[in-house]
């Protein structure tokens, strides 16, 4: 928030020492790649068996007309990217942008 105040030029009452101090702070994050390395069943990659089961179940549901075409296409897209429901749910609108001069929606990788 303090950095945003400087960006929007509403920081005239905040001493520069405050900005120097906050620039030195480093907030820790989670261990990156741990879920993949340990094959965590909740947040890690799908196993081969899970991956195949998702595809077969979706195909059967679509063949039985219990999935609409758009639902099947959406599920196939998420399956092909290998994302679990937790990862999909964590997407934010700011993770996506439309490329200038196109109509292409792109995932922002930060």
C-alpha cells in the first residue's frame, strides 16, 4: 500500500526513510515446486491413472449426453493443462490480459 501511495503521488507526508525501509523487506513465500517433487495428491500433478480416468469419465459423460459440448471442451482444456481444481480456483482476473491489437486472451506469467 505504501508503494502504491508513492506511485499515485499521495506520499508527501511520508518520509523517504519509510520507503527505504519497506524496500528492504522481503516477504517469504511457499516452497516452489515442492508439490510436484513430492507428487502431492492434493496440489501436485495428476498421476497417470488420474489423468486417464478424467479423460475417460468425461468422454463417457459426454457420450451419454450428461455433459454439454462446452462443458466437455472446458474440462478437456483444463485436463490438457494439468491443473487441479485448487489451481484453477486460484486464478485471478489480473492473471489474464487481452493482447493489444488482437482479440487473443493470454495468461500472464508473473
